[in-house]
C-alpha cells in the first residue's frame, strides 16, 4: 500500500503510516532539479536511501517553493508547491551543523498550510548545503 494518497485538500494530501519518516533539508536547495537530482540530494544531504518510502522535503532560498520526494514502490513521486505570498516555515530549528531535521505529519501539514508557529531552539544553519545545478548559459 502506498505511503501517501492524493486528495482535494492540502491538509489531507498525505495519509502516512506511523513507519514513514519525514525529513526536511535544513538549508535552501536548488529546486530546478527533477527526480534524479532530488534523489541525489536525499542521499547527500539527508544520508538516506530515497527508495526507503520516507518523505524528503526541500525548500528554495526564498522559501516560497517546496518539493517533496517520495517513492511509492512503483516510482518516484514529486509534490511541488509554489505560494504567491508569504514563506514556508519549518516548525523545528535545526541544531547547529545539522543538515536536516525530522518532522511529524502534523508539522508537515503546518509547513504546507503556512501556519505561523514558533520554532524550537537549537541553532540555525548559516550556509546552503544542497547542491546547485550547473546550467550552461545560452549565448
């Protein structure tokens, strides 16, 4: 059975089993990448196999775009959301030097619904850790 299901409401977008973990990259990532780029980021930044069935969440520098990578036993699924106003907020502040944080399903809902909340203390990363794609400039 897949770890997620599609629904009309954002708050009901994912129905997760208790075994599914949700990892959020601590620093902004270049979201121009697709399935393969996100799976490479998952391995490098989060240090986990992207085929594990867990959810991997990446935000851009402005925090107005978010991508979620998942594997559902038949292939990758990417959920991509762009907001017109405001920014996505991570409800847990990463410890100093941490490359990712783990959140629960309720916190993922808060992230996706743009609910304001106070992060827990623990530090904040200073530099991006996600790889940036090298895109050739057109002449």
